[in-house]
C-alpha cells in the first residue's frame, strides 16, 4: 500500500526551480521512493533537528535536498521543500 503525497506552497515553488535547473528527474525518483516507503534506504535519509524536528531529508544532489514530514496515522507524506 502506497503513501499519499501532499505539497506545501513552498514545495510547489521549489519544484518549478528544480525543473529549470535540470534536477526534475532526480527529484521525481526520490518522490517515487517516498511514495512506496518513506523510510526506505537506499537512498539514505536523515532525521532533522531544530526548527524542522520530526522531518526527514534526502539529497537530490550535493547542493539540494528534499525535506518531508511523515504523518503515520493518515499514511501521508507532506513535502515541505525541495
């Protein structure tokens, strides 16, 4: 059973920027992995602390990353930024 993805306004805005910088394919690959299982490795993920406590991060490339939050009860993955 797959998870549902929802996007924040910031994530939608970031997705447009990624498409312009030729990183759309890599981001889409990560999103496909997250839909199946947000805790799957590889690719590696890291749990964030501080302001984004409870969120997870995966690298799109060395400079960019995908930040998301997992809502277990609703089986929803909320994409915060890309």
